[in-house]
């Protein structure tokens, strides 16, 4: 692969699950940015948010993103698009950004009973508002949008880039 394949989308959109499956299919490296950060910090994302705050986490996320090599498929955190510097980074030539964009109902069913920092902090309506507020950023970054994220659609999107 001649580009970095970057999966963006709200939490619960399938970035980690489908990204791993696609990397296996293409026999290439897969990185979940959140897991890379957790390993580097020896803390969970929840603990990082709790101890140091979201701003610190976003800084780590930004640093890790810039270390990814061409040919990798990466799953990003849902909020990575909120920083303008990342949106600009995504638009460079060696990146292909795929927005996994399932319905709100699908996302909510996947995140409802999880330990994600924002899920435990926000109401369902606040999560919906957050999803809505991020959609223009996802759209701005995306080279491709998959409304029904599944492995077949993701492989097709990667192959057609």
C-alpha cells in the first residue's frame, strides 16, 4: 500500500474491529491509536483522561499519529478530528481517510454499556449532540464515507482508492 489508511468515525463505529480485519486481509500492519497510547503511557484511556485531562490525551494522540508509517491501517479515536492540526494532517497526499459512519442507533447500541470515558460522563442526548457536532469534521477529512461499515465495504473502499 502506498498510503496510510486512516479510519475515522465516532466511538462504536467499528474502526478497531474492522481495521484489524482489513489489515489481516491486506497482510499489513494495523494500529489502534488508543491502544498504542495506552501501551506507551501504561495507563488506560480512561485513566489518562482522569489523571491528565482530555487536552493531554489529544496531545499524545497527535504525536502518535505522526509516527505512523505508509502501508499501515490505523484506527483513530473518535475525537481526533476536533483538532484542526489533525484535519490538515489527514489531507496530505500519503493519507487515505475513510469515515465509518453507521446510524446513531447502531453506535448507541455498541457504546451504551461500555467503559469509555465520555460514555460514563455524558447522557445519551449529550452523546448524540457530540456525534452531530463532529460530523462536519469527519466529512471534511474523509476521502471516502461508508454508511454501512462492514468488512466487505471497507475492503472495497481501500481497493478503490
